[in-house]
C-alpha cells in the first residue's frame, strides 16, 4: 500500500508556485510509492474545512501546463492558524490518511508547517512534513534565494528600464514606480538594473533604510535637474524617520501584517506640491509577481526542483525540514538543494544587506552579481540615438 500525500499553498502566489506543484505531482507519480495526491483548496482554509482536491487522476497533460499557469491553480490564503485550529487540522490529516504533508509558502507558511510537524510528533503520528520555499520577497532565511524572486526581479528590471526610457524620452516629469516588498527590498533593488540599461537618472529606496523625506526631495530635485529624465523606484513598505510607513492602507491581512500601498502616489504628490515638478506614480502591483512572459527559466527550473526534492525527501522518511537552495555563481551559475530545519526559517525574515545600499538610494554591484544569474537570459539591449 502506497502513501497519501497532501500539498497546500500559503500566502501570495508567485509566477512559479504552480511549477513547484507540478514538481510535487510528477515526482509522486514517478516514485510508484504514492496512492493518493491531494491538494488543499485555498491552502489552510481547505485543510480546516476538509476541502481537498484529488489530483491523483488529473491527466499528465494538464499537470504539465502548471509551469505556464500564473497565480495558484489550487488556491492560496493568508490564514494564520491558531492553537484552536490544530485539532481540526489533525482531524483532516487523519480522515484522509495523509502520510506526507507539503506546504509551499514563505515565512508565515513555514511557521505553520513547523507547527503541523510538532503536532504530528506530539500526537505520535507518522506524518512526514516538508516545507517548499516560495516568496517573491526573497526573505526566507538559510536558502540562498527563494523560488518566485528571480521572475519578480526580472519583471522589475525590465519594466523599470521601460519606464526609465519613457522618462528620459520625454523628460517633463518624474516617474515614481512602486514595487512589492513590505519589509524586504530585494525586488525593488532589481529595478536598479534600469540604471545599467538606460541613460536615465534613477533613485532607489528600500524599506531597510528609513527615508528622510526632505533629503529625498532634495535628491530628486538635483537628479531631475540633470535633464536626463528621472525614475524613482520604491518598495511599498518604505518608512519615514519616525518608523511609520510613508503610506498606510490601514488594513491588516490574515497573517496580522499591515497591508502597505500608496507610497509612489504619496511621493509623487510631494514632488508636485513641494518641488513644483510634474510627476507620475506607477504601480504594477500584482503583475509584478504573476506575469508568465517574464518568468526566469532558472526560476522555473528551481521551482520545479524544490517540489520534486520535497517529495523525494519525504519518501526517504525525512520530516520537519524545508527545502533550501545553495547557489554557486562562478565560473558559471549552478545550484544544489538541501534540507534545513523548519524551526530555523519559521517567521525568520532575511532583509536586503545594508552594505549593498549606497547613500540610501543606490544599489551596489554585489547585488547585481548575486541577482543577475538568477534572472536567466539576457536582458534587453536598447538603442540610444540622442
């Protein structure tokens, strides 16, 4: 008799989260050791309701399309499980006779995964629990990077470059671009590639460094005066010197985090009101994490591999771990996967290195050496005739 496995998604989907799901399903099928493959409909919500999707008989051709399907094909959620929820979780695992549980998500999801593992151990259940990393924010500890980040970084780099070209081609306003990143500025840092690909001036502000708004406006005025056009890119979660977000929606999500948003519009308004310079705010928002045409081939392959590796680990009897990536960038890029204890990554947040931030608004070369191989393929080369 083979195993029954359950996979769930947690938190905001990425462009490659479904590719990890594909890796799970195909590895389970190839093993010959799995009877039933279940997925929780809308993540933790589905587990609590006992609402599972049976993927066992889904045609291989449909599963193969997951690698080119954005968002979450099985549904995700931002539900933070409390102690009162775990008996219900346990009941679902028992009812469907689950032998291995895989949770694909970020910091909060790894915390949930860790608690499910602890629960299984405490109850004496032989359930193997493995975390699959996923977050465009790239803020999971231990792993070199997270599946989902490289594609979001590629999107940010290319789209920032396109906006920079527009700003420099008609330099009558400052363009302010807001990118995702509540507490970690990894994706916004990737937008700094625009400075390498265009002749436009650029200032970059990450949440790791509090913003002095007066200095920011002075730097914007100085950069705009050069006449080359100006692109300002900001993380949605940037804060002022008082530690408060420059823009706050006043909404709290299911994980208990304040939902950021509106930073670009706030800065754009300040530019017009205090500097008298025309300004436009741009915000790709969800497109920055869900756009399939911008998927990095490296990201897609590694997303598949972490899903497959998780199943292989569970079949070996491993439990209480997350799959992590070790990367080597010289002489050429390569990576390998390993397991790291869930307890070491649950709720831990990896910030963008402060030493890679120059003068509060520029990004050091070390970041590009880190991120460029992950983005996969050559970035556009533009023509300059002026």
